[in-house]
């Protein structure tokens, strides 16, 4: 009795499996697995989460439109995401898993300086395309042809920012800059100091702090004693930048405020309070609601907010844009093989969410691997970031000529 | 170096250190009663911050009642943690350390998943700036200092003069002896843990408007708390206050001359120096 | 003379370790698995040596700093001094041991939670030095990159270039087996017995004539030497060094592995490290929930198995002996 029932079960099961296997997969439908890495927990989680969401939005859009058509095939995009907890060793292991187990050939998205270098030890030998937002000069170079930075770094932003300041706000002579004391922070300070000094500004303070600091009174007391005209919170993340400005105002600072690496004005305004955030200039942040950005960015912002209930920062847009560029290059190359796609990626402008985008910056890194798009200077007025000017990075400017 | 700058630096250092003293007191209380080091202590600070955020920023309740509510909520969370987890680990310092680490991860991730990763700001309950000579302190911070001092005084009074408080001190000195005298160890442990967590929660609630809240906000205060109680001596209330003042001095003055990394090193060097001279901390009990 | 069962246990344990570690590449050559396995082996050196130090009753939170000292020492000697990895490997261990002497001498003056915290203070000082000072040497917050792999080794009949993961794996396996041999030998020797006595009560041991401080320091220096060796391997296999690799987070993981495995036996860390690494890799699939679940695992493990995983077979055996119907004569029954 029992045995018979068992046999029926097995037959039924086998039928189901057979059905499943024969289900509507068109002859050329394939899956393209793309990896995303980032810190999804701990203090830097905001960056990782934005990376993943930016990727998700583009992947979902492509899939909903029927998939990515490359050559004669249609690919369904599948994202594989891992949390590297801001640890370089963990990032290397996660990258190993992505490359050797999950067999991805594209890792689009990573943040936190040291982890990028660690991931590169895995991706470069295996010719895996790697796009990240990590800052620092060590992670792009002719010896790393498969690595790209999808977001403007301090090197691309500092010079146009301070050039604009010199031309349009000539009353600023003395500059004080502060960043966290990690790779991004130190590099940013270096870039800012270099740009500022090169343009004739007097850099009166160049300070760094330990990430996670909340009390900036001591360091601000020291900096403000030098009476700067401009306080640049450079590479401080939104929460900390907000605190620095709030406390600076409490300590009596009445000068101009800059945020060379500002990536999320909403949080800064929230934390600093309207008064302290008033007048903050930023060349890198993207206000997805402003009039100066491409309408596609605004649309992205609206959909992101609808889906995730939080306003996106530049990292989400950058990763979304990176997805854009790579998938377009795949289509141009007619293949998903990274060598061919690499050859198809050129310096001619791409049409992306940012508007026109160019891959360049050979003069800084020795190879064109930096995404360049217009720098929009924004100023926070009345609790909102208002774009006031568009400045082109030197490389983009040269191209337009 | 103008004298005002020095005084301002000292003031900055002290104001913040006092709040960290609250956190440290909670930690040392738990250690003295249960003999465990609760690595997750910073997460109760974080919970206090979020509780204040919800009450004050979202529901618009007035600040001080919200703070009291936050203290109670975090205290209750402490009771739950003690009953379910730490009660079984009395005296097992190493295991408690691992468990508290697990709890830290659970609470921090839980907060991130529930509240989101971005910093949330809490509006200032008090605005304005007080100036005296060239010295500046915001009203907000001044209130924080007063509240911290008040809480420390209340704790001291409780431990010195109330029956339960004396029972706690008895257990801290000698649990077996106290049990023989008829003290209910279970109850005292539970209450002690709850009060310890409540102190951390109070600190979190006090600093929420000053610094904003985020899931990882508990990481730094707990390290400062450790420095304070080691320097002051584990299990000693006056030690914790003194340790806090020392840390405030070192960090406040240090920041004038050195960069932040060096200041952090100074804090740790202070710990090492004190321990080498007095292996139990300044006022530590054996 | 050692009782036979103990010696048998020691040799069996070691034998299993040797077979498992040397045999793994025969089972799989998948890069990811080999990579994870290599990390496990390296962590085994670290946790087993940590356990040696803990066997005298002290939790050394600066253990990871010696991994770092070894790593940076070997890197600098190779990249600036032009030495061969095969020399710097041992120099790294010696460098770590050299620093361990003063640090240990100072730290071991205190005990219990004070030792825990003073060692933590030392570890933060070291980490901050790596991160912010002597930037020309240590690379500051950017760290060091492009560290070369170990120099090729010419053995009779074969040349190992250490470009492939499998070759690096075997290198680590050999290092582990060397370290484990020393640690097992020490544990089952007089030193092990004395360490046990010290852990159970410093004062008591002292009254019995044991030079407590010396034993603790020896354990500390030996453990640090091994961490230094592991550090050299770490540097030249990862090729990237950053101060965060030697901070609180990785140290805490080592402690977790060791305690969950069980500090009572020299094999405890082996069980803990292998089990938890596999569990955490498996949990990578859960991304946002990974840390949450891991925390839950820790809490449950410590509450359910306070002596560590290594005690599970013992407990099961005792339960088995007590089952209804089993012969109970001689098992705790008074004559």
C-alpha cells in the first residue's frame, strides 16, 4: 500500500522537475551575473547600501524591459551582493567568492579605500571589470586596466571647485580643511590643498580626525583660532560633516563653508540644522531634486525615493551610471567578454544618467579610467541644496573644445 | 598660547567626558555586580538615543519626559537581556564577553535593519550660546552637563543611602557574604544590570540632540568608557568620575597640540601608564 | 611518564590535522575553497597560539598586533631590504617575539580584566602607529600595496613559484603543522600541566614554587613569535596591507573562534576556527542579515555549550553512558 503511494509521489515529482526544466526559456536566454561589494554593516553602511540600491534599480529596469540584448543573446541580469564589513581581508575573500565560485566577470560597486586595493589583487589577474567609488590615487593605473572609478574623486572636483571660488567669490583668501584620517580623507586633503595653493589661496589649517568622532570642539577650537574665511569639511561623510559645521557655528564661526566631497546634502542639513548648513558649497554632491542636474537624475531620484523611502546620494547615482556605461559597452562590443568590452570602452562621450560622460583623467592616473561628468556647484539655501553653477572638469572641458 | 584657548579646550574635554562617565558608571556597575564585561554596553547607549529620537523628534513629546521614558525603556531592555542571557553567565567573564559581542552584533544590525543606515538628527531642545569671557558653551551642552552631574549624584545617593543600593554594594564586595546576610542576589543582579543599561541609555538620550543618532553610534563611547573605568579602577564610582576628568583633560589639551590620531594614542598610553603604577586603577578594589 | 590515552589523543589529533590539511587540495582545487581553507589554516596558527597564552589564564587582546608586526617587518625587509621571503619569514617571527618581550613584561604585571584592557590599549596604540605614523614606512591610511609573493623555491625535482593558490596553501599547511607540533608538544608536557595550574590559581601555583610570571611571559613570547610567522605569510599572500587588518575586529574574531571552540584543549581552537569560518562563509549569502545571524549564533553557542564545541563529544559520551539500561557500575557509584 505504502509503496504504491511512494511511487506515485516519485512520478509526480519527476513530472514537475521535467516541466520546470522545459519551461519557457528561449533558445538564447542567459543570465549575466554581476557582483556588488560594499560595507553593508557598521559605520560605513550608508555607502554600501547606496551602491546596492543603485545597482538594483538599473538591473531591474533592464530586466523589466526584456533583458540586456548583447550580440545575438538576451541576458537577464542577476546581482550577487556581499558585505565586506569595511575589512580589506574580508573584501578579498568576498571577491574570491564572486570571481571563482559565482563566476562573475563584472563587479560594479565597491566603497572604502583599502578594500578596493584588496579586491584588485583578485580582479586584475582574472580580467574582471571592477568599478568602484573608492578614492585615492593608488587604485587606478596602467597596471590595472580593468579598474574604473565611477564617481568623481577629489582630484577631479577640487580644482574646478576652487577655481570657481577664486573667480566668483574673491573675498575668500584663507582656507581651513578637515577630513577623516583614512585613505579617502588624506587624499582629499592633499587634493584640496594642492588645488587651493595652486590657485593662490592661503591654507591655514589642514586637519584630520578619527572616523567615528562626534566631538569636534577640540579640533575646531584649534582651526578656528587661525581665522579662516572658508571651512572645507572635504571628505567628511554627511553625518560627521553636519556635526563639524554645527559645532563650528556654535563656536562662533561665521565664514564660508565648503564640502569638497559632499555626497548627501539631505543628511547634512538634517544633522547640522538649517542655520549651520546655510551656505555650504559642494561640487560633488548630487541633489537629485535640483534644476541643474540632468532630468534623468531627477527621475532616478523620484523612483529611488518611492522604492526605498530615502533620498539617494551621489553614490547611488554613480553606480547606476556605471551599470549604464558597462552595459552599453557590452552592447557595442557585441559580447560580455571583458577583454572585448574593455576594448570597446573609449573616451568618446556616453549618454548616461548624468548627461554626457567621458572616461578620462589620464594626466592624473596614467590611464583613462575615471568617469568624468559635469561638476555642479550647489549651495545650501534655506534648508535645500540649490545648484548655482555648472563647471566642467579640465578634461571634459578640453574635450568639448 | 592664550589662556582662553586652554580653558576652552579643557571645558570641551570635560563636558563630553562627563557624559562618557555615565556610560562608564553603567559598565562598572554591571561589572562589579555580575563580574562580566558587557561589550554590548554601547548598544544600550544607542537604544537610548533612538528612543529619544522617536519620542522627541517623531512624536513631538517634550524633551525631559522623553529622556525619562528613554531611560526606562532601556532599563527594561536591560532587564530582558539580563534575565534571558547574562544571568547564566555570572562570573564567567570570557563567555560573557563572547555573548555580549554577539548581542552587540544583533542589536546593531537590528537597529540598522529597523531604522535605516543614515544618521537621523534630533532637533536641539535648547538653543543659544553662553559666553563668559572668551569662553563659549552652547546652552544645549550646558544642560547636558547639568543633567549628567545630576544623574551621577542620584546614583551616588541611591548606592549610599537606599536599602537596595546598599545591598548592591554588598554584592559587589562579596556576593557570597551578601547572600548569607539574606540579600536576594538574583534581584540585585537584575536591578544592577538594568540600572547600568539605563545609565548608558541616559547618556545616549542626552547626546542625541547634540550628535545625531545612527546604528553604530555606540562604538566610540564604549571604548571611552573602558578607558575611564580602567584608569579609575573597576567597581569604583569616584574612580570613574576621576577617570573621566583625566580623559577629558588629556583629550582636550592634547587636541590643541596634536592631531586626532596622536590624541587617541595619548588616551591609551594614559591607560597603560596608570595600570603600570597602580595595577588596579586609581581607586580600584581588589 | 604521560598516561597513554593522553599521548594517543595528542597524536591522533595531530594526525587528523595533518591529513586534513595536506589532503584538502586533493579533494578540491576550486580557487575559492582553497582561499577559504588557506585563511582557516592561518587563523589556526593564530588561534592555537592565542590559546597557548590563554592557557595561563590571560586573554591577550594584542595578539593581532604581533600578526601586524610580523607582516610589516617581512614586507619592509623584502621590499626595502631586498631579502628573500624565506629569510624574512623567520625574521618576522623574531621581530614579533622581540616586541613581545617588553610589551608582555609590562602587560603581565596586571591580571584578569585589567590585563584584557591593558592589552587592548597596547593593540590600539600599535594599530594607530601603523595607521598614522611613520607613513613613509607603513603607508599610513592607504596601507601598502603590491607586496610581492614569496620568492620561488627550488626543491629537488620541482620549482615552486607560489603564483597559484594551491602552492600558497601548501606553504601555510607546512607552517601550521610546524606550529601545531610545537604547541601540542608544549601542551602535553610539563609546561602544559603548570599552565593549567596557573590558570586555576596564580597564588596557589606560586606557593607551590612555580615561577608564574616567567611561564606567562614564555607563553606570551612564543605565541607572539607564531603570530609573527603568520604575519609574514599574511603579507605576501594577500599582497595588500592595511592597519585595519590588525585592529579590534579581526582580534575579536580570533577570540570568538578560540572560545567557541573551547579553551580547555589544544584542539578547541581547531574546532572553533573551522566550524565558525565555514558557518560565516555560508552566511555570506544573507548579506544584510549576516551579522545579525552571526551574533545570534554566538549567543546561542555560549549559552548552550559554555565549555566550547570541543566539549560536545565528551558531554555526549557522558550522556550515552548514563542512558537507561547502560551499565552504571563504576561510573560515579560509591562502592
